[in-house]
């Protein structure tokens, strides 16, 4: 198998795993899934409605469909040793939550401007 084909297969596998995880989280607790995945309610509803053949088709794209949310240097710096290891997970959750809220607020503002 060529290196390119192997990379594309890995992307497909990751996409399908991600989509299946999304559906599992959504079926367990829709609100928590939206929060953990960093996705708006409309996207959550769309993902929930997809059938397995649709998930497989969506996963077969040559691009990753999930987005890495760890873009902030402050979050990456949390991986460094700390005196208070137990608080790192809480701090990371707060930073990711803040980022999610800011992203959703920007999206809502754009949507409102588009309706005018």
C-alpha cells in the first residue's frame, strides 16, 4: 500500500470513529455531547439523524472532519508539569468551555447579521 493510500485510509478510519463516537455521545446525553464535541445544536441534530451508510460516506472524504480545539497556547502549556496536577484537567475544561462559548457567540452574531 502506498504511503498516500495509507494516509487516506487512516483519515477514513479516524473520521468514521469520530462520527460513531459523536452518535454514541449524542444518544447518551445530547447536551453534554454538544458541549464535549464543541458543536452547535443544529449539527448535533444532523449527526444524530445520519444512518450508518451516510456515516461511512461522510467518513470517506480525503479530509479530517473533526477539528482540533487545542489551538490556544495556554491550553498546550497545561501539559507541562505543575504543582497542582489535579487542577489541570479542570483548568483545561474551563479554557475549552470559554473557547466554545466565544465561538458560538461569534456564530450567533453572524447568523443574526445574515437575517437582517
